[in-house]
């Protein structure tokens, strides 16, 4: 029982730290859209995260053996950092009412969120799966908790970015840090 309680708190701590990365990306991408489309992007982004986390959890043992996966994920995140800089920070001059959003730009935003979810969900799933060990009900609890945290934080972050542009810069640097860390983790295996 003591081991399970320790694992329970480890999972909560891992989720609090790692789910924030996904929430930042979802919030940043959604922040440039009007409220109705923002809700759809957050919904589909989190829906994608649910599916990705379930699949990644099932594949965790196999994924741990793949050298280079974190490097690829880090490179994808660098691309996402660039896209977020161009889309959210550089092009943030217009007001919300003047933004014309077509379905293709909303689909691009959802694609960006899903790509980021894949690269950033991996470390969350590996952390939770590693902490849970053979306690599968705690693993399921960890995945559900991360999704709830991500959904709540993404909505808040997207609203805050609308009011305070400096938060977008903080989020951008947080994602850049994760990208560099993923790349470094794999590169040091090759060196």
C-alpha cells in the first residue's frame, strides 16, 4: 500500500510538470483564433492527445528501445517553435474581430497541435509508465489526470495569451527548452 501511494504521488508530480508542455502548445495555437474556433482546436487537440497517449502507452516498452526517437521528436518541436513564432507572435498585430479564419487554417492549427502532442506526449507517457511499474490502474489514472490537466491549462493559456503577449514568449521558450533537451538526450548516446 505504501508503494502504491508513493507511485500515486509520483504520477501526479510527473503529470503536473509534463502535461504543461502540451497545454502551452495547444493554448498558443488556439490563442490566434476567435473563441468558437479556439474551443474546437482545444477539443480536437486534446482528443488527439488522448488517442496518442493510449497508443504510446501500449507501445512504451518498444519505444524505450528506439535510439533516435527523441532526436526526431526534438527536431519536430524545433519546427513547431518556428511555426508558433511566425503564427502566434510575429503575426499578432490584428484584433480578434479582424482575423479571417478559413477551415484550412483551422485544420493546419489542429495538425500542429497533433504533431506537438505526439512529440511531447512521449516523455509524459514514458515518465508515468516508468513510475507506475506493474500497477496498470495507476497508469490509467496518470493518463486521465494528464489529459484533464492539459485541457484545463490549454484553455487558460489561450485566454492569457490574448491579454498578455509576453506569456506567448515564455511558452515559446519552454517548448524550445523541451526540444533542445530531447535532442541532447539522444545525441549524447551517439557521442
